[in-house]
């Protein structure tokens, strides 16, 4: 065969091979994730009511000990250990508009100095307080994805100063917020509805605590709290989710000192990755009176052992900065985890907990989220509550409002007004006045 023909032949063969390779990569990538309930396979969940020494947890008193064990397991194996800060926060109000939302609310912004020092790390908390209130307002608090200016079109809100993901939906340029980034996340924050129902809204940009990218550590709050001589993370150290959760607790430190707000009635909400952070914050800090997970999925409410949708390996690969180093050890051996996510939910017991899923969000495994809530139910019952009032996952739009609440709605991965209506109803029912 003439040389040029041979080359052409090789080229063709190469092209075919490339196409085949591309094809097999795509196929294996889609096949890697199971969306077939029949193919989930068998798994055994660790029992939250059995101590590590094999003893049964039979009373709320036993549970107090078991709870500590479970917390330590999550710290060591999943989210990492939160470094204790030895300093107290300080804060400064930076803006106030008593006639926000057409007079319905007072909008204010508070900078929280996380080590108490003005030149140390800080986060900005945005508040909307209902003007129509006679006593301190209960609060819905949650992190946001795109900066405080993204949750509302109110032009008075300061633009986030920290790193922002460059994408059309964030309105960021060179990783900084611009005027275009105002309101880009507002459909997920039913602020007017919340305020009209008598609740304050508090939100913080997660990037103020840990910029959400794989090199975000150095700009995060974590290095500020390195132990003496520490220069890198140990496998058991906190990471992005730990830092986000920690920031939520620092916001509670502030709320406790604000007489407009009722620190005994704080409902913590988080969507998706921020739902994972909300659950972890609610697990560690019992000052959150109620916790809501919206489509938190893998590493959030969904059971890790269920082979459905996102996997531990995939989350650790795509987002190596979210969980602690040790969690990566379980990438291919989820059964070896001493925890599963139902145990995270038990750490919130007996406080009201709401798990919300969306039908088209199969990546987050709605059924796995429900089963996780179900597996947390025995702890809720041991502690004297009515637990989760359903044995099977209900159909669409049939909210459960027992102490573990739940709904699955039609539609995509998102936070909608339907979701907020259920969260508000749940909070009205469970966040009773404590005084
Ligand atoms: C990705 C990730 C999820 C996460 C989601 C989100 O899809 O795989 O685990 O919950 O992003 O935060 O929107």
C-alpha cells in the first residue's frame, strides 16, 4: 500500500477509535449512575440506636451519649472537625432601610467580624425584618450561592466583595459581583412571602466563608484557625461544608445579640450543597430550632449506601473541597462508612426537621432522602416526638408535617414558592413561641 494511503487509513482508524473511545466514555459516564430503583441493590444501614460497643440505646439518656459518638463519626469521616475559635465575634451595622419591600420590611446589613477583629475574616449578613411585629421576629436563615445582592433586586444591598463564580447566571465579571448580579437568585428567596408571614430573613453568601471552588481553601476562613505550625489540612480537618456550617453558627451568635430577632426561633434552611451545610450546622449547633433540607441529596439527606443518582465517589471527585480528606477513603467502599446520612438527621432530633425533594431531581435521590428520614424516625420517637408520619414516600404535593416533615413536588432542582409555603406552614406549626 502506498505510504500516503496507509497514513490515510491510519488516520481513519484513529478517527474511528477516537469516536469509539468518546462513545464508550459517554456511555460509561451515564452508566456509572443508576436511576433504576430495581438496581439499587441491598445495603445495611448502621443502627443509630446501637452504641459502638454494641449496647442498645434504650433511653433519652443513652441517646445523649450515642449522639456524641455519631457527631464524632461525622467529624472524623465525612465533614471534618470544625476548629474551635477562641475569640468572640464583633459586628457593625452597615446599612438600614426602614421602608424596604414597599414598607413591609426593614432591610439591614451587618458585617460580622469572625475573630472579633476588624482586619480579620468577616461575613456580611443581610436581614429583612417584618415591620408589622410586636415582639422579636422568628428568623429563617440560610446561605446563598451568588452573593447577598443576588437574593433581591433591592439596589441598596452591598455587592458581595468575595470571589464569585463567573457565569451568566451570577452576573459576575472576573469573579467579582457587578450590578448585573442583583436579583439573580431572587426566585429562590420568597422574601415578601416570608416577611408577610411574620418571619425575618437572614442570609449570607457562602463565598464569604469558603469560595466554592477547589482552590478556595486559601481564601477561606479555615487557615485563620490553623493550629500552631499547621500549614495544610489534615484528613480529619473541616473543609468547605464545615466552614459554611460554622458561618451559620456565627450568624446565630449575632442574632442572640439583636433584640429585633428571636434567637429561640431560628429556622435554618439550605438548598442543595447549602442544604448539606444546613444539616451539618443544625447537627452541631442546637441553637437552630428547626432545620430544612431542600434537595440536599448526596452528602446531605440522601442515603449514601443507596446506589441511586450521585455517588460518594463522584461528589468527592467533582467537589474535592467540600468534605474532609477521610471521606475520600470511602469512594469505592461506601459500605465501610461507619455512618450514613440518616444518622446526620438523628443529630437534629428532637428538633423539627423538614426534608423537601423534587421529582425531576433524581440526581439527589428523592426516595433515598425519604428513606433516610424514615431511618431517623426511631430516634425521634425515642425522644418522645411523633417522628415521620408516613411509612411510604407520599405522592407529589402531599406534605407531611409531623416532627420530621417531608414533601416531594413536581419539577426541577430548585427552591420554589411552593417549597416556601410548606416551610412556612411547618414553621408556624412547630416553632412555637418559647416565651
Ligand atoms: C451538584 C452536586 C450536588 C449539589 C448540587 C448543588 O449537582 O453534584 O451534590 O447538591 O450541585 O449544590 O446544586
